[in-house]
């Protein structure tokens, strides 16, 4: 899920779906560059009921992780209107939702642009039978049991569409930029960890071309990738969900990133990682693998979301379906051994510092949900974020809430109806935090 940006320091093919807007491939000059040394700056964002993109106050801090001040780190962690520990408690029982009367919809506020593409067919022609032996949970498919990986997201077409919409939300939140780090046009080798449908990597494979032309990155433009084939791009995920037709400089691999990596040390210029919430048992181990795999001067960018849905004006009260979303996921994460609160726990910053990264920058963001925002851009972001969630509520919660917490499918259905009603209402000024952290290997 994803939306306002504030800065702060501290394998195998599947179908890509085009996003609905052009991406601006250029990034701000103050972002870390691949292969160059930069100073570390921090900025804190003030949580407001009407979020805006790009408002930040610069705070200087040291570029050496071991010397990053506690004040800077703590401030960056506290920025996204963090819910207290009570967000992990006071979980209403699954049976509660059947007792809550379904209020009639006041009005259909669904003014989301419905022109979003439906191009999510998966290609499985070249995949081995063992990889395609998916698990089925209440009618939804999940990746096959492989290593230590446990993905709670379905890998079917319906959920792929939600994730592709969220990719579009992400680019809107970042003012059209697909990365917050500045990627120099001399970058030779790129790795995307948890690439999903490959939409992001399709853009990255064209990033070098867009940087050369100085324009906006197209969704997927194979002719650009053909003209500039010197950047090798690898996408890795646990499930085969990537496109059949890809640029020649882009390839996909299926692997479990929670196991020891097999890539050559010092072999990548840039590593991107996004939305691994609830899937990683040890973030410190994972970030050490990233550090070892990057070349000196290489850039690591991690983007994570929180499961905690909140408001700044009290319009997401305790007991609402929106409020319970984060509480139930937090409870499930504790039993699952994989947190759904990476933003609140400041995991990205702490794990980057522990691994040895320098020039760490943090970008705190708010992702509005629904059409309540007065600002046109925030409204658009909220509409798409709501669409992504609303069209597959069951897919997001089915595995964790049934398998881990014991909810029934019927209880899931009843809760989902309450959540959809709240998502459509302008009375809930809801959002959830996201955070991008960028660091450089010295």
C-alpha cells in the first residue's frame, strides 16, 4: 500500500502489466549515486491530516553508520505517526464482525479511474513442474513450499493485479520516480529482490535509457532496452509471476532470499528491495547478504510498508475494520515469527547500520486510502490505493488470518464487507505509513 514523501536520514517468467502513467526516471541530485560518495542528510516529516508530497526539513548527520546519532535514528523511526503498542493488542475476535450490523452504503464514492489494464496472465511454459505445484488455501494459490520461504500473498492473477496497482501508487507517491536513489547511467548490474510481477524491473531495465534521454521512463519499452543492453537486470522472487515478453537485458530467477545467497560477492551496482513485510524472519541477515553482494560504492534501496492503518484526526477509531486490520496482522506476525511492523520497529535503518552501510537516507511516506483528501494528487493516490486493497481484500488476509489465527472463510467474508464499506466512506481519513531507506556500501 503507499503516499506522501518526507525525507529523513539516519526464477522464471511472468506477465508484466503496464501502469497508467509515465514514470519520471530522473531523481533529485541529493540522492546517493551509484559509485560515488555523498554526504548523509536527514529530514523529518510532520504527520498532518492532509499529507503533501516532498515537504521535509533537512537535518545533517554523520555518514558513518556506527556514529549515526540515536536522536536521528529515533526521530526517523517515530516520524510516521506511529501507533503505540496497543496496536498489537486489543484484537477483536473473528466472531465480532458477524454481530456488527451492516450499515447501508451512504453513497458510492468509487470515482477511481477504471481504465487500469487487466494484463496479468502468467507464463508458465518454461517452468518446472515442482515449482508450479502451488498450495491452495480456500481457493487461492500460493507458492510451493521451498526452503524457508513463507509468502502470505497469493500468486494468482487477481492478487497480481492489486500489486501492479500498488506499483502505480508507489510511482505517484514518488512524483513519477521509480527509485529514490539516484542511479547513474553507468550502472552495469542491477538486482531486484522480491520482484513480483516484474513491473518495477521492466522500468529499471529501461531506466538507463530514460536517464540518457533525460525524459520520463516508459512503462515497459523494449526498444529502449534493446538500444541500451549494457545494464544487466535480474529480478528474483519465490514465485514465477513475471512476463513472457521481456527486454533482452532483463531476466528473472526463482529463489528463496531468506537462504544464503549464491550471487558472487561485490557483483551488483544497485540492489532494490520492496514490500517484503511479513516475509522475512531475520532482516539483519538479509541486509548483510545485500551488503556482501554489492560492489564498493553500490547502492541499496529498501521500501517497506506498515500494516497499521491510522488517521491523524481520530476518524479511524478503535473497533473499526480499518483499525483492526493492523492489529490482526500484528498479532498474526508475532505467531508467524515475521513482523508486519517494519516501519514502526525501524528495522530498515537498524539493519542497514548493522550491515555497514553509510550515507543512509530515509524517506517517510503516507499512503492515503480512499477519496477523502482535498489535494488532487493525494486524492488520486488514495483512490488507487483503495482500489488495490478493495478488489482483493480476501487475498491480502486469507492466508495469515485463517492458517495462522484460525479465522474461517465465512468470517473473512464478513470482515471484508465491513472493510470495503469503510474504504468507500469519506468519513474515514485513513492512511498507512511507508518508508524508503537508501544506503551506500563504502
